[in-house]
């Protein structure tokens, strides 16, 4: 459709920024992630009535490493959406608010190593 030339692609943000900062040590690591998603249009005509607003998300994680001879253990705690932002990736599909993730990672080391 020639009338749509120059319009943004549906759901593709006008601007986006993603950054990560991480500190890692032998016994722990921690980090913070930042995501900015600019305004998006949910229709081909780029109507402001169907525009999704911009949003920013900040996630944080902390991990404790417990090394051993055969099994490396890592306990991870993640805090997603720290500011409890209400946002939508797709029109009328709300995304989760602040949430927590707890992980246990076990890595087996062979005797040969």
C-alpha cells in the first residue's frame, strides 16, 4: 500500500536502549540490566490512538558461587521490573509486574579435569 510508505513497522519501537553492568568474582557476581523501549504503533497506519507508550525496565541479580572439587553450585536471585512498571509488548497483553526468580545451578566437573 503506497499510503503506508515511511510508516514504522508494527510493534517495532522508534528507539530502544539495552545496557548491562556486571561485577564477577570467584565467589559471587551481581549485575543490573536496563531496558528502554520507545513508543510503538500497533497498526500499519501508525495511528496515535493505537500507539503503545514507551517504558523502561530495570532488573537486578545477585549470585553466590560455592565451588567444590566435583560440583560447582551457584545460587541466583533475580529481581525483575524493580520499579513495578505497567507495560505492554503487544496491545492488550499486560506483562508481569515486579517478580522474583530463584535459581540453583549445579555444574558437574569430571574427575579427569
